[in-house]
C-alpha cells in the first residue's frame, strides 16, 4: 500500500496527517507561529513529517509524496503563496521547493478550500458525482469548484474564490477591501461583526459583544430572534452567491462546510428562498445543497488525493512543465 | 485535408459553413422559420449540407463530421435542446440524432455562446491562451468559459450562462424571470427597453422609441447624453458580472462580443471603473478585457473545432458514453 503525507497550513495551526486509501491514519497538530515566519515552521514541519514517515515504516507502507493545503492566492504550479492576509511572511517564499528539500518527498500544493473541495469530492458528500462546488464558511469564506473531476483554476492564480462573489453591491465591507462580498455576510467574522452592530443599535438579544458563532448557534436554537436573523442573513447571502456560481458553472451539487455551516439548518430556508427568487435557469429541485460530510479532515484528504493524482500522472507520462494537466 | 460542416441555429436565421483549418471556406444562410418547427428546418438544412459536401468534393477535401451551435439550455451529450425561449418547438426534439440520420455524418452539439467562445479561443482573441471567457452581448447575453482548453459544463445542462449573473439584486426584470441579471442591462433588448423608459420619463434625446442599438451607438458617438449613459450602464453591469466570473473561475482574459459590443469603447471606462470598485482579489492590470476578433463567424469556427476534437478523440479511443471527456 502507498500512503501520502498531507499538510494543512493555517493561520493558527498546521495539521499534518498520513493518508492512505482516503483514510487519515495518523495526524499531528502544530502551532503555525506566524510571527516567526516560514523558516522555523519548515523545521518543525519537517520533523513532524519524519515522524509520519517512521510511522508509515512501522506499518509497512511506503510514502509516495506530499500534498500541501495553503490559504490565500497561490501560484500552485510554482508552489508559492502570492498573497495571504494571515500569512504575510509566507508570501513569495518558495514553499513547495523548500518542503521537498527538507522532507525528501515530491510535493504538490493548492489552496486549502480547493483541497477541502477535492477531499469532499472524492471521499465525502461528493463521492461518485461528476461535478461539485464547496463553500467553506469559516473565519473567511473560501470555496472550490470541481467539474468532471477537475478543480477550476484560472490564469490569475485563483479559482473557486466563492467568498468574493458579490451578493450586495455597495453593501458591507469585506476583508478584501470590496463591498458586498459573500464573506461580508456569511463568515464567522461577519456574523460577529453584524452581532456587534445590532447590539450597538439597541436590538434585544441574550448575546454579548464577545460571543462567537457557537454561542450564536445555541442562542438561535433557543429562540433568540437576533441570532436566528443573522444566520438567515448568511443563508440569504449564500443563496445569491450560489445563483451566480450556477450561472457561471452549471454545477448541480453544492456542499456547505466550515464552522458556520454547523448552523446550516438555520440558514437553509432563507438560502433556498433567495435562490428561488433569483435562479430561473433550471428547475430549483435539480440543484442539491448538502452539508459537508468530512469537515476539518477534508483538506488533508484532498491534499493527499492531489499528491496521489500527481503520482499517477507521473507514472503515465513524465510532467512537461510542473503539472499543467494535474487538475 | 479534412473539413467539417458547422451549423449555427438561431431564432431568425440558420448559418451553415464548410470549415477547414480554422477557415470558413463557404457559407450559406437559411431562414429558420421557427413557426414551422424542426421537421421542415431539418429538411432544408440537410439539403444545404448536401451542397456543402458537394463543394468539399469539388475542392478535393473530405468532410469528417458536423458541429451544431444551438441557443438555450442543452443536454449536449444527448444532443437535445432542453429549453430555449426562441425555439420552443425544438425543445425535446432529438436534434443531433435526426441531423446525423439526415446528413449521414457524426454530429456534436453545444450552446451557441459556448461555441462562440471556443471559436474565439482557438482562432481569435484567445489564440494561444490557456484560459478565456466570453460575453456575447446580443439580443440576449450569452457566455462561455474555457479553462485549460476545456469548456465549462456543469451537471445542470448549462455552463457559462454569464448573462444570468446577478448584478443588481431586485433590479430590472430579465427575460428569464429573475430580477437584476446582466442580460437585463447589457443586451440589445435591455438597451432598447431602457431607452423607451427614459423617453417616457421625459429624458431628452435625439433617439425615438423604435431606435435600435446601431442608432444608439451612432447617437452616443455624436454626443447624445442618454445614448452614452445607456452604454455606460451596460458597461457598469458588465464590470459587476466580470467580478463574479473572476471570483468563481480566476480567468484572466475576457472577450466581449455580440452586436452591442461594437460599442465596447463606449462601455469600457464604466466597466473598468466598476471592476476597480469590486475586484480586490488580484491586481486589476492582470485582467485583460478585449473585443471579439471574429464576431459572427466565431460560433461556426467553434462548432467545427468541437467536431474536430471529437474526431481526434475517437481516433485515440472510442467514446464510452457519448463524449464524457470531449470538452
């Protein structure tokens, strides 16, 4: 049996895992310690990879490659982070090459939400489907789109940046600097921001300024009208974004993941209502919206899947230019 | 040399051509006569195809297949129009199979805007590029998206329906029934509708109720403020749509075609201004917006290109299920 090392680089934590046959056999968690920059991070990651390789040897399986999930806009062919608000020190750092040198394994790399989508597509809610799109409603809103097995990647170094679909022109300000992006309504950050604004405006709620999405979720279920309204607002924004996603791609299966999506049942009705208002191209019942099946394991499984695909491709024909046809 | 017959089925006219090496060698035009339905149309198209085959024989070239461009939402694998407002009688008709039987050639089929995009990608403004998207601003607004050489097609039987990206929630009513689609601002129909509304509201213009896009274009160039404003409004809507297109696909080259786009220089500034306001994911100068190079020949060249690809694929390996990997 062949296994792969998967790494999910995040702004707070880095998760690592040993994956074989779509299963996460072992995993490790490290503090990313962004303030130290990528050098020290690389050393700790390399040490953890060494442990995972030893673990694989104990189990009698080989490690055939590595897959890395990173936030931000990437040049996934060169293996470099172009821009990532939470990992400024990583921008321009030759991440893939350095990892390959340090660990001694070939590495592939993609955006974390894209790899979340790929994991979910192969082993979760998208299993056996031809097409699938994913929204990750977390601190920010990410996404990935897979058509006929291939992740969408345009020439601009991004693809599936579904959090920046505009849902309300001139609306709430987004972390990217624009107004009215989905992320400004359906991320955990946005929900907290809207909560504070409503409290400041004197709206009655049992929640306080410091309450996060988990508490909002609980309050909504216990009948707090403001908490419920904020989830409905996120659902409404998601409906508008899905309409635009469908117009561009024609995708028929949409998976909703990330921490905010634990409240999917609170958002589903307003999401469907908004979709019914704006999506007239196809009968609405053809479009399936489902919650994520794998949650935080999905990016690791996706990273390993990407590494597996690369291996298969290299077995069939050597790469001409760094993996043009990989996705 | 191998050639292909290309057919562009439209609500008013049907164009046919003989294409070899990306060149339109001969072409014919027929009235579609939608009121008669697809049966009589098929007979006349078959007769025209016979002429094109004879023309190919005279030139000493073989005809290897057919490509058909059709408006509407299609099942492009089964070769059936699912829904098309201007071709109601064609809906559900086994178009591809009937054409193959009548002409005696294998036929591939896709949406006309997708094939416009494919033609432009291979032989026009997208030549030599990896990725490209196209907007056709005509009676309606269509589109096509090509990433790494492949046309986007989702499982819903559509893809690249860029005219139905929502640009103004709650805005002008669109032909599809929704409010605020790009098509409700940037199609010839929308420009004429907005013109009538403004005249009714008492806005001064040299234009009249019956004037079309050509006259509006001329009036705008001669300083008519309303005509200019309407093109700018179309440009503004296009900017918003491009922002969403880029978020979903990351495409870096956008081609603007169709009759309204002859006034592209009148729209470009407002389009860029709106893009600057809402697109913060990548530096704006990385995104290229260019006018169509091929205009009405593009769908025919694209249909022939699709037929050529099918031929090549069948030479490599016989189709498992009607062309799963064609695009």
